[in-house]
């Protein structure tokens, strides 16, 4: 019995030892296979970091509106007789847009004009009698007063008639009519909006730290999301007061809009152009990687001691500065002439072998630089 038990224990030990040995052998074999696998070459795009001209800008977001734009309303009550415009029509200054019913006022004006003619005739007779010495001064003065009063009544009724017409205060484009013929209108009811869109204004805000960099007449560029076209303008107003709650300063710029491509109320991105600076190293923003430990870039360098011309990547931490139009200023950490990776960093580590192919650069900057060289 004891002999059988010893045999079973020995067999169990042999089996266990075999399993353990097999697992150790398998793990070492896998480790050796992966250790001897060739490291794949990562294809990247690059740019050469060279000092150059840097045109900094103040980037902001804002809203555009027409340089002149109002919601029109009537001055007096009345029933709409005629609507003399259609939606999106271009109108001239002074053009009659809406005519209210003015039949009663027209009759009153005609009566006032007739009375004024009679009063002027009576004044002329009184003046002739006075000149012949048969008329009294009192009669002449009464005739003059009557003629002046009837004349003022005519002017008053003419003004009332003008209030029965809604005219365009300036040239522009009218919107959708908000009234119908036969509708009874009261002052304050919006009839239509009119916008002069040949010149637009963009209102935006900038931090108080950048207030000293702004001045009247400074060039600005404006772009609408989803559109490639860029519009030019200039700053025409800077609020002399900083908002104490937001620490922002309100700024206004005028933008030429000859083709009507900008619509009032649109959201826009604004770039305030600052004086150009020389000797600044700037890279595409895609080249800089942000992490918890700081900003860094990958540079491409030849492998030391390799005679085949192989290249590898090296991680370098940098200090970034201003950003403008897809480029970022490198203040320190990067030497001029360094070849910096702009695309493909997500697959890189220190020492990763790389191959340069600038045709994959999403921004096209690296490709343009390579072609120029």
C-alpha cells in the first residue's frame, strides 16, 4: 500500500515538473521571438525648423451685423393700402415701401389748400386797398394772419400724409414682409427689416492683456466657418472700458461685403493682424504634442554608428508661445535646423525607426516646404 502511494507521488511530481518546465520553456521561447522581431519603420512627415518671419495675430470670435440695419415701423395708425416691396429686394433711400389708406387726409389737404388760396387772395386785396389808402391796417394784419394760418394747416396735413407712407431710411435689402394688405397697423408694429449689407461690422472681445496691442485702423481678417473665403477690414472702435466681470474689452471692426457673402448675425472667426517679427521659429500645430509633463515634439535624427543612413525619432520637450493660423511659436528647447515630425507621432517612441514621406502631411505645409527645397 505504501509502495503504491510512493509511486503515485513520484508520478505526480514528474507530471507537475513537466508542466512547469514546459511553461517556462514556452515563455522563454515567446520572449525570444518578440525580442528578435524587427522593429517596424514608422512613416512620418516632417518640416525643418528654421527661423523666419512671424506675423502674430490676436484671434477672437464674434458676430457680424449690418453697418446700418433697423426694423421698420409706421408712425401712425392706418389700414395697409399698398405693399411696394418683396422679400430680399434691394431698395433705394426714400423709396415708399408701404402706403396706408390716406383718403381722409387727402380730402382734408385739398380743403386746406383751397382755403389757403382764398386767404392769399384776400391778403392781396387787403394789400392793394392799403396801398391806395382805403384799407385799414387791422384788415391787412387779419388777412396776413389768415393766410399764414391756412398755409401752416397745409404743411401740417402734408406731414400727416407723409406719415401714411413708410419710406426706406437708407438703401439696402429688405426682408420678409410681416404685414398684409388690408391689415390695421399701429405704431410699434414691425413691418419689415432693412439691412445695408454692403458694409458689415464685426463685434468681438479680447482679453485686457491684449488691449495695448490694438489701435484704430488696424487690419483684421475675418472667416466664416465652413467657407474658405477670407474678408478684410479694419478696427473702427475700441471700448475705453474693460468689463470688470469678464476682464474683456469690446472691439468693433468694419468689413467690406460687396458680394453679400456675409449675412448679419453670422458667427465669425477674427484675426487681428499684428506687426511682423523676424527670427521666430514656428511649426505647424500638428507637430506639438501636449501631455501632463509638458509640450514636446519628435525630431528625426540619423542612427548613431549606422552606415545605411537609417533614421530614428527622439522626443524633445519645448516651450511654446503664441499661436496663429495653424502655427505655433517655439520659444525654447528646439534648435534651428532640426527636422520635426508633423504627422505620425501617435506611433512613435524614443528610438523608433522612421521613414520620411512628406506627402502624408494633412496640412500640406511639409510638402510645400519639401518642394521649395
